[in-house]
């Protein structure tokens, strides 16, 4: 198992559980309270480098397309945690059509507790883009449409990952990004969560 897929150590998991994240109104909740209370439930957590990258936006749109009936049948919830400001959540939900809950971790404390320590703007070899084009896309997709979001997109070089928690409050799957195009396929992520598509 590579470090990118290593499950969080118990001490890291305990620390992560106490870290607060914000919802769209700015209210905070401890990460641990978002995890399954029922031993038969599962929670898929997606963390993303920046709410305005096209690859991250498309990935959340794919998560949003997972049939609600499939999630309910497998007792699974999907939540997103971005590293931007909570003010950007409503815009992001609206633009991706994601029906689940989205939270913000602008300090990136949760990201680091779960082992997401890589910061870069590198794409996969077939998808190389310049930092200038990445920045241009972020500007066009966010501030031009919503000037009030300028400076609230979070650290654009912070990479995220995907995790499955449960059944119960145990992490059973982890995939941390190594570049901006490194999301696990949604179908594979759902398999790890026991969701039949």
C-alpha cells in the first residue's frame, strides 16, 4: 500500500475528529460528528484543492450524479470538504448541483491531519497546463461570475483526496492526490463504499 493510500493512523484520526469545519452559514461542527453514528452507515468524504478548479468541479458533478437511491440503499452519505472560505459553499453547490453537505477547512488543519500534505499545481503528463492557465481558469470561473469570492477560493496548490469512513467511525479507504488530475474514478470510489451504481 502506498503512502497515498495509507489509512490514517488512530492518533491522526482522533485529532481529525476534533477539528472544526464550517458550513455555508459559517457555523462550525467537529469533523467527527459528520462521520457515521450508526454502525451500519458509511460516509464518503471528498476533499478538494480548490473549489474553482475545473477538474475538481467536474469531479463533484460526477459525485452529484450518483443516484440518490443507490446511496440510500447502501446507507451512504457523500460530503465535500474544501479548503476555501465558507462563503464560497453556496456558489459551489449551485454550480455543481451537488445535493450533499459541503464544508470548509480554510486552515487546512483537517487536510494535514488526514495526511494530505502535498501542495503543487502539476497535472498528469497528458493534461499539463501552465500555472498561468490554471490561475486564469480560476479567475474566469469564480471572480468574474462572483466578485465577492475573490480571495476566498483557498490555497490553489493544496491537493486533496477521497476517503471512506464506515461502517462505523473507522476509515476503510483512502486515496490522496499527487497532482491536480489525480482523483480516483467515482465508480471505483463507490465500490470501496459498497455503493452499487
